[in-house]
């Protein structure tokens, strides 16, 4: 149906072989592949990181809030412009979500300034999102949160491999939570990683991942344990070996794939700069290495987004919206969320174009010419 779709997997025979090898091995969950994936992920992030592979990023975020013992009466500051997982996990531990606005119309991330505006005596944690793969200004955010004794959780769903001043995103806060959902920079279908430099928190996260049990099925299989204790209450947020094996192959490909995304975004930016009716965010930011998870643009107020999406569709170009504002969803209409004018305005005018590592420059050009035609009609 689509000439250029929003996302395509960066898979080849290596991924097929990796899954087949696991199936043939007879060991399907939390085994050597999972351990290997966790070790390789920690190595990618840099010294001192403990990586714990989990079912998905939402599970990782939920575990982070549980490990930090957030509860009713606590406020957690989250970006106003993000995926619904961030608000859902806060509400599901009984805490109150408070929204931080985007820094500006160029930098759509939250910043120390927009977080500070929401801090109260009840603020216990902040979740930051490195939107579209662009790192937040972590130096300022970390020093603000330290000064106020507030935990920092990084939602790194958009940004595996991204760096701020040379340091990997996901290693600044108390926890980093990654997504390996199908359309992410590193895809396994459903999967995630929770990362921390604090060994006590890492142990808590391991218990939360698997029923609080002190020994896993693998330990018993290997003869390392006969039975187990339950150290605390926990969940089943484990990953399986097929996904861990996919993760290992995808991790090998990550830096080349991210570099390819950069080439494609540079083509988009060069072709779209100066086009009337749109603007491109995240231009000329200092100290960061983006991994270009998505390519978002902002439409001028006069442009009818639904109509434009329809015109692009007629040309076979798929587009998407990141993200509808929380107060447009039934579940959050009446919960007293604070206003965030910049994020709400961006949410009403944002449009995301196709981007994936195997996309060609010719496909970028097709998207751009379809957009230019649509804007001049
Ligand atoms: C910013 C952000 N946070 C969290 C998630 C949730 O990730 P998962 O689907 O792995 O639970 C996503 C996924 O789309 C996301 O984009």
C-alpha cells in the first residue's frame, strides 16, 4: 500500500539464524543469550552500568518507580510531550504525574528550566525523555535534581546509542529505561532494558523482574541452586532468549544503523530548510550526539494536518503524530493535569515522516517532493 512507509525493520538472515539457533538449542528464556545481551549492552553504555533485560520499556519504567518506592502522595514530573507509557506508570504506582513543558520550539525536550517550574515539596522523581533521539541537557537537569533530592529516570526509548557530552544516554540518572519495540532503533519485537549504576538498585530491579526470586530456572538447570527464596515481591517482566538473541544481532548493527539515520535526516533537513509552512526542530544543538529515532517537523498554524496526512497518503507516503497531548485522551481529561502551552501547541501541529536505516535517499526525496506538492496545492 505504501510507497514509503514510516518504518521498516533492519533485519536480514542474521536475525532469522539467531532465532533458529535459540529454538534449536532447546532453552527459550533468560539463559546465555540474555546474559550475553545484557553484558554487550552494558559495554556499549560504558563503565559501571548494570543492564537488566526485560519485557519492554513500560515494564522497565514501572520497575524503576517501584524500586525507588514511589507511591501515593508523591509527585513525578514527566514531559508533557511523550508517549503515554510515562504517565501510565506514574499513575499505576499511585503517584501524581506533573507535566514539564518543552524547552522551546527548537528544543522539544524538557529542560532544567521547565522541570524547575514544576518542583514542589512533594516532587520525588523526574522522568526525562530524549525525544526523537536528541539528548536532554543532562548536566543542568542532574544538578537541579541533586539540589532538590529528586530521583532521575531516563526514558531512553528513542535514544539507544545517543550521547551527551560523550556520555551515553541512560547512564546519567538513577535508572535508564530502553525500548526494543519493533519500530525502535534496536528492534526485537517486544523488549526492553533497565540500566543503573547503583548495584543495590540493580539487585532490586532483578528481583522485580522475576517474582523476587533469589535463583532462576537457569540456576537450577545448571545445578547452581536446588530451591529459592523470595526476597521481596516481584513481577514477571522477563525477556525470552529469542528476543535476547535478536537484541545481540541488532546491537551489533546499532551504530552503523544510527549513522545511516543521520545521513537520511541530513538529506531531509537540507531539502526542507526554507520550505514555507513548516519548521524543523532540534537544529544546531550543542554537546549532543543524536540517534535520530524519528524525523518530526512542525506545521504552521494555518496548515490543516489531517488534510495534509491525507494528501501524503494519496502519494503513498505514510506519516504519523508524536504525540497527541495527554489532555486529549479520555483517561486523562479530568485528572487535573497542568497546562504546558508549548508542548500542547507542538502536539497539535507535529508531523513525523518515514525514517529507518535501510531507507534510501531517493525515498527521502519522494517524501519531500510529496510534501512540497501538498503544501502548494
Ligand atoms: C518515549 C517512549 N517511552 C516508552 C515507550 C514504551 O516502550 P515499550 O513499547 O517497549 O513498552 C515508548 C514506546 O513507544 C516510547 O516511545
